[in-house]
C-alpha cells in the first residue's frame, strides 16, 4: 500500500473525534478549524459531550470525507490548534 492509498472508499461519512479543555466553546472551534475543509458542515453534524467533572469536552464531528488528503489537512489543522488536546 502506497502513502496515498487507504482502506476508505471516498466519498464516505467519517467521524472525527476531538478533545479540548472544558472551558473551550466547542462549536466555534469546530467551525474555525474543520468547516473550511468541509462542504456544508452544520451544527447537526457536531456532538459535544462534557466529561463527568467538566474538565474536558469530547467533540465528534461527522463529515462527508472526499479524500485522504482532505482528512490529512483537517487532522493537521486540529494538531496545530492551541486548544485541541487530541484528535482521532
């Protein structure tokens, strides 16, 4: 398998999981970082779950992924963002 090959078949629905600190407003962060790389991202595609003690927020964003390059770009933007602790 070469670097550009993937087991995914595009386009496909793809969940992106993001972890941030509890004081971060999740929806604006997602719209700032993920939305520029996705067509028609809406609040309906974003699920926010605070941790039990409220210290962290788990965010799941389901997108219509169109390519491996698109996913790589989104994950790099998340990695580079100062408020993102982890993304999967």
